[in-house]
């Protein structure tokens, strides 16, 4: 009896593999993933399917390469959070796989064929396959820039002596930026590369002053907006420059920027620096209940998190 059962399992596996190979170009594979739990550091076909499915519904914008790195990790966490999964941990087990398979399609034959050809391609839902196999030069450049940007943010800090935080932050006079703000060359041990202790503290102050009553994901989104502005050529290129830009943040105008932030605000900043962007690349946000500017209502809205609407 055991032999027959094993024979059926082997026959089923062979049938599935054959079906995936002969499937038509517009027919996604029926089975999703293997039983393996997928986590950061994993490589292989399961990760290829994970990246392709996440990209299909707009969560992953990096290269489909079968390597579970930081960009894939934060795409998974964003998906888990948005779809209300109990564990938002980046681990892709049965529940996450089931939810992802129900929300996306995976054309195994198409994806693996492009990889075998060494092609740079996209795999988004609602886009004809011929366009996915050959994205525009601008699209390829944008994908590569986004991927490299996230990888730079999540790179480990170089070894060295730890820089001691300053005894206390003093409010800058005359609207000048706080000393040491922005991307400092003096990076502390265990600090994300390119950011000093002072950067983390200042952004934590801003998150706490702007969003301490918001859900945690909303606090991360506010931190992400600050970072998105730093990366944008239309805003100052330092954290302090962005935060203290005249009229940019309510917390600066009413003095709440100087409240002592809690550990959650600091954690939200670190999560944002490490690549989690619940705002989906937003550069603005506002509270519709208190906003008085007609200009902000005209901005293209992306999503609402807590009481804040995030937009560009």
C-alpha cells in the first residue's frame, strides 16, 4: 500500500511539472509554491515565484532573480500588512502563500523562459506579455534605480567605533538646520549605512510629533515620506533639511518636534530606512479632518493609513 501511495505522488509531481512546461503563454500554473517556508536568505524557484507574484500585484519592483534579499523581504511585509495577515514578519508560510496565490497569477513557463534568456522583464497583472518581456528603457532604468536605492538603504554599516549621541538636541535658531542632520559620513555601529545617530533621533522626533497617535504602519509611512523627500531632487537632500523646510511639517510649526520620542517612533524610522515604505513612495501626507490647504487636496492620492492620506 505504501508503494502505491508513493507511486501516485511521483506520478502527480511529474504530471504537474509537465503541465507547467506545456502551458500556453497566457495560462498561469495552477499550483503555488512548495511546502517550504521561505525566508530572507533563501534562493531558488520558490523565491522566483514569490517575487513574480508580488510583482504581479505591484508589491515588488526589483529584479526577479530568485534571491530573497531585503527588497523582497519588505515587499512581503507590506503585502502581509495590507492584507491583514496575523504575522507581519517576512516569513512566507502556508497562510501567506495561500493569500498571495489567491491575489495573483504566476505564469511559470513565461517567467522561467525569460530568466533562461537572461532578459530584464516585468511581470505585472493586466499587462500584455509582449510588453512584459521588453519593458521600455525608462521602465528598466526606474526599476533598477528603485532596486539599487533600497539595497543601499539596507546595506550594513561598516565596522568602526561607535559614535556617541549628543547629550541633547537643541532647537536651531533662525530656521537653520540642526547640526549633524542629513546623511552623515560618521556612521555609528549598528546604524543603517549613511545615517548618523543624530539623523535617527531627529527623524524619530518628527515621527513622534507628527504621528504618535497613528497605528504603527502609519508612523513608518511618515518616516518613509521624509526619506522619499531626501531622495527627491525637488527637496533638500538631508533629513534635517527636509524636516525644517519652512511650512513642511506641523510638528515643527507648533513645537512638538521637540517632544521626547518613544522607542516605537525610533523603530518606525529604522524600519523605513531599511526599506519598508507603506506610503508607496509618497512625498506628502495630510489629515483630511484638519487640512486647511486647498493645494494639498489637489495632489494625486495614493492611500489612507490611519487618519493620514498619503499623496504625491
